[in-house]
C-alpha cells in the first residue's frame, strides 16, 4: 500500500507557503548545458521580468525562476524583476546566485494582474535584454515602454494566449470583452510591435500571432517549457492496493478544479476502486473539501507542495487528470510524461502538443465531464494501456523539453538579438 501524503505542504525559503523550486540545477544538467555554447560565449546582462515571484503557483513563474538560475549557472549575468505582492515597498533578495528585485505591488487588478510598479527597477537595470514572460501584466507594459528609449532588446515570451475557456460569469464576461475589444486591439498589438522577438511555449500560439497580428516569421520563435529529466531518471513506481488519480494545480476555475467533484462522482458510480490526490491550493479548496468529504479519505487534499516532491507524487499515479479551461503548455503534463504517467486533459491551448490523444494520454472537449470521466475510467480499468501510454512520455520530453535543449534555444536567441 502506498504511503500517505502527509507533510507534503511546503514553505518557501522566504517564509511564503506554496510551490517552490531548488535554486541550483542538478550536476547532470549543468554538465549537459555546458555542451550548448562554447565557454567563451558570454552574453550581455539579461533581466527576466515576471509578474509573480517564484513561490506563486504557476507555470510561467516556475519557468522564469528556473531559467534565471540555470543561465546564471552557465556563467551569464542574470537578474530578475518581479512583484512584491501585497506591499507598497520594494525589496531585494537573492535566488541562488541571481539578484532579484521585488517591486511594489499593493494589490491585484481583476484578481489576475498584480499592480506592479516596475518602472524604477527597469530604469535602473543594466540588462541589455529584457526577457518578459507574457504580455498580460502591467510589468510587461512597463518593460515595453523603456526598452527602445534605453536601447534594450525586448524579448516577449508567451505562456498561453487562449483564454476562450474562462469561466462564464459576469465578471469574466466583462474581462473577456475588455480584453478582446480594447486590450488586445491596442495594448497587445503595441507590445507585439515593440518586441524585437517573440517566443512562445506553444507552436499553436505562434500561428495565432502570425495570423492575428501579422508578425513576420523571422520574429517568432518556439521556446517550450522544460523539465529536469534527472529528477525522473531513477524514479521507481509505487503501486498501492488501488490506483491513484492525481490532480496538480491551482484550485481555481481556470484549472477546472470546480469540475473535480462531478468527475469523481461519475467514476465512483461504477466503483470507488481508486484514490484521488489533489495537490495544490486555491479559493475553491473549502468548496471542494465539502463536496468530496463523503469519500471518507479516498480523496486526499495535499495542499501546496515543494516542487521536488512532484516526482514522488507522480510515481504513485495511474494518471494525471487536467480538466483545465485555460492552458498554455502545462508543465505538469510534461512532468507526468517524464515520470511515465499518462495524461487525461481537456483540449485547450497548447495542451495537445504534449498530451497527444491516444499516444501519451487522452484529450477531451473542455467542460465535458462525461467524456473526461469515461477516458479516466478506461485507464483505471486497463493498467496495461495506462503503462503503454505512459511509456511513450519520457522520449517525448527528452526530444524537445529537457532543460539543456531549451537553454540552447534561449542562448541562441539571445545571441541573435545582440548581433
């Protein structure tokens, strides 16, 4: 029988609760990265600009943090500009060997956008390249404002364009209308035009940019999410007395967390012959705990976890379930593939680029609880199929989504920007 998940809730080194990641890349990956560019190839200073700090639970924050630390380990001079959420003041800190300025961000706009005052930090920065993660946030606008006057190169890195699956509520309808009729037509178009290069974790989003904003091919670059394969190379599967389904993500409507009770109820109609581990936290947690209390501990709420526990969690899993309404290319799906775990996901954003229907898992229409539960049930009843689908995953990740591969793409683009 698999051991419980007690004690998985973690606290970041700065005292904040939530997911965080180690500051140093593995020795295996440092050695691999050293093969990408000659040691003499030293890039000018680079600033990673991200809306949220690394302990915030989200793929782009995880990515920016890991990218900064791994580039610094390669010998590049890297800094990070992010938000000091809930504060009117800024503060400095260090992640590993990366200096970080957390800028004043007293609140949130529409509950999604930190009110980050990044302009002073951007003006002080000696970085030649501003690597800005996503275009939605106020920090992104401020970076676009200063880049050309200060003769800095602006690299816009998108982590998901598709928001068509946002929850249908008056607030979200108004937000979507604002985005489509005002923000995208004016602000996004302006940021895209000012960017020297645009990268995306999703090939699909590059096509959208090409068509919607008429961006020339030579300014578009595919730089995907990445996984540290060394964390999964010696992973041993742990099979309990019943298969375990795993959800990893924020407990918010955008991640489809509100659909979990309906999915589990449908699966349990046939038999409660499985467990569910729900990893993550968010506004929906009290509602979910109330709805799922009837399963008497067969559904376990693990809270936010240290990122280095993710491989161990996935080792216990028959399948990762990802009923999201909005995604870029989910890092957690890549981690599941690296662990040899099939993914059942909704077909939103760039998810299909990694969760390949019938190859590494199954895709379902967004919001279709019946179809989702049917595919999950199939994997619960067919362990051999689950293992076959999961077995394809590591090679998919190794080909395009390892950190050495992604770092090579990033360094190459930086060098191209500076020529």
